[in-house]
C-alpha cells in the first residue's frame, strides 16, 4: 500500500448506486439530526456505517472485476481511512465524552462514499503473501493518524477559546489534559503501526524504488518520530506539537492518496 507495486487496468466493476445513496442518506440524517435527538443520530450513523463498510468490501475486494486482486485507488483508500476515523471516534466516545463533531464527521463520511463511487480505483495484483498485511497496517496507520488530527483540531480550537477568555465550551465536561494524552497515545499507536507497515514493505518488496510514495511515507514517519521525541525530551505541547502532527499527516496523505489522485484524476492513467 505504501511502497510501490504494479497495477492493472480495472474492468467489469458496477458501482452499487442504491447502496451508495443509502449510505449518503443515512450520513445526511446523522448530520442534520437535532442535538436533542441523539438516538436518531446514533441509529443513522449505525446504518451509514454498515452501508459504508459493505461498499468498502465490495469495492476494495474487487467484486465484479475480471482480474484477481484488491481494487485500490485514492477514492477507496480515502473512504476506508475516513471510515476508520469514524470508527475510532465512535468507540472512544463511549469512554470519553467528546465534543459534538457528529455533523462534521457525518458530512465527511458522505463525501468519502461519493468519492469512492466516482473513482473506484483499479485492481492491483497480490504480488506477495504479505501484501494484504502490509495494506492493512498502512491503512490502519492512516486511520489512527486521522483520528489524532481530529483530536488536535479540537485541542487547537479549545486553546484559541481559552486565549480569548471565552472558556472551552466547545468541549463541555471534557478535561483538556486527558484529551491531549489520548491524542498522543493515538499518535504513538499510529507510529508503531506505520513503522510495522514500512518494515514489512521493505522486507518483502522485490524491487525497491525511490518513488514519491516511498519518499513521502518515510518523511511522514520521520516527522512523527521527531514529534514523539520532542514531546518526550522537551515536553512539546499545544500548537507546537499539533503543527508537527498536521505536517506528518499531510505527508502520509500525499504519499498514497495524493499521488494516486494525480495519476487517476489529473493524468487519467493508472499509477505505476
């Protein structure tokens, strides 16, 4: 997923538009549900998540294609990343009361479903028995860092409100120090998963190529390493720490999703 692999043109895939419409409609209901109707929003998010997961299985699983392998591309990978962020947020919300970001997450979920339907990617052959694990680890790191970015945005917003002496009403009842610790625990876990993905890719790749995907992935790993080192040795906190987090996440986004977007959409041809 992160390191370079070969690709084949995709054929025979039919987008299940009724399922796409169901997922987007459910996400829309979750986004527009009144704050005082958490049960409606929760049921809508549950239905949207189930439909979203089924779409990912059908798309990435390569169903309907004459080729054998996983269908990858910037659309499916971005959609899966967003789904994992939603999943992490939903699970941790049961343990720690987080601010009402449901509308934003539901809106992003609907857009990710539509994007994956419009750009379903292409089938990539399984070149190694370790390739699926490499893919899973890479995507898991994307999801974890995406969740960390979401937390960092909330921390920055709360810090701005505190500096303006308007309180932290964005996150009522949420201890900011606890949220900050949770954010960087997610970063630590994402760093471990990303390291495992990169090591597995290096160990199993047949042809090492210094391509943009490889370079951006390694640069992202380096930024996260420096962030964790700076937080451990120098106590980086607040904006100083979140800037590094945003930079590392952007590099990872450019490593795969960005490069695939350039090839698939701007250049109109399969990525190498």
